[in-house]
């Protein structure tokens, strides 16, 4: 009778594969916690930059840095609990599972501190600043509330993997100007302050 039971189990799977194609193998073989539908692709958001994990995965907290499967790192901007799920919003553009992997592949960078935990509205573009990166000198600004994180001599790791030492800081009201060694920064290459890490 074992063979007959196996046949009964296999028949709906064969029908599902015939109707759904190769994607059906993922549906029957993966963790059902990670959903694929109109809003999610295996736990990765289709319409915004982020993903979801189990609600008790509190290491995915605002300000933390998550390393994706391709080696790219993103700052967690905010989180939102929805029942057993924790929606995690990250800086930058939408994630692509083919490039960045799936939530189960993501790792929180231990000991990494993001340069700016404020929301992305704390970004200025004018004659002196390009998305909070200085146009005329090597540096950027962040909230003065983070002054203790920026002592001269500490290293800043940029989006492209380059690192520079902080040479000086200067507070101007609620802002902290951070001067780094080397030439002026290019947001297109080095990223913007919310994407920087401190080492």
C-alpha cells in the first residue's frame, strides 16, 4: 500500500507543475513563510526597497547594516511589525532577488554603525551640498546628535568599498560637518551619508 499512497501524493504535484511550470517546484520545496505573490517575491518586496523576516528577528533594526548576497550593504531605515512578520525598509532602490538574494541570505553586519540613522529627508541638495555631500571639499554632513560617533581619526567606509579617515569635524547648529582625507566625494560613486558605515 506504500506505493499507492505515494501515487496519491504525487498526482496533485504533477498537476501543479503542469499548470504552474517550474515555479511550482519552488512553491512545494521552500519555506512557506516567504511568500511569492503580487507584492512579494520570496519575501522581497516588489514595490519598495525592502523585505520581511520573522517578527522576532530584532537584529533587523533601524540603523543596522544588512549585507546582501552579492556583497552590497544597505542601511535599514525603518521597520514595521505586521503580525508574525517584520517588514524591513532599506535605503536605496528596490532589491532584486536574482542579484541581492533572499532574506534568508541576508546578514546583519556586526559592529557596523551607520552614519545617519535619521530618515532620508535629512538630505540637502543646494549650491553647497549634493545630497548632503560637500561639493567643494572632501566631506559630508550628518546630524550633530551623532557627534560622538565621529572623532577625528575614525574611518568611514563608503558605498563603493573605499574607506577614508576623518580629519576634522565642525558643528553648525543641528548639523555636523565631517571632513575626510582625500579628494571631494562623488555621491554617484561613494554614495550618500545614510549609506556610509563607521569602522
